[in-house]
C-alpha cells in the first residue's frame, strides 16, 4: 500500500481574528477529513520566520530536516 500524502498549498486566517482558535479548528477539521480518507501525511511549506511556523509546530507538525526548497529566479523585478 502506498502512503498517501496531502500537500497543503495554503491556509489563511485573517489577521484580525488570529489567536481565537479558528486556525486550530480548521486544522483539526482538515486532519480528521484526511485521516478518514486514508491519508497518512500532511506536508506544507512556510517561512521559518513567519508566525505560521510556530502555529504548525504547535499543531504537531515537525520540521523536515531532509527536504530543501529550491527556487529559480526566471527574471529579476
């Protein structure tokens, strides 16, 4: 059986309502939904310096030490 991975592209909670549990409730819903649909892993990207990084760590996510993000700039601004 192949482990199914869900790649979370974006999750946003308006700045004005952050800290009220909306993000936590949304993440709990997503986790429950994915477990019930036989997913084993959720992966996502965020900057280490963004507040979201702390949020994800508090949600039980672990920083991957074996994965790196590579960017290629197609043209300068």
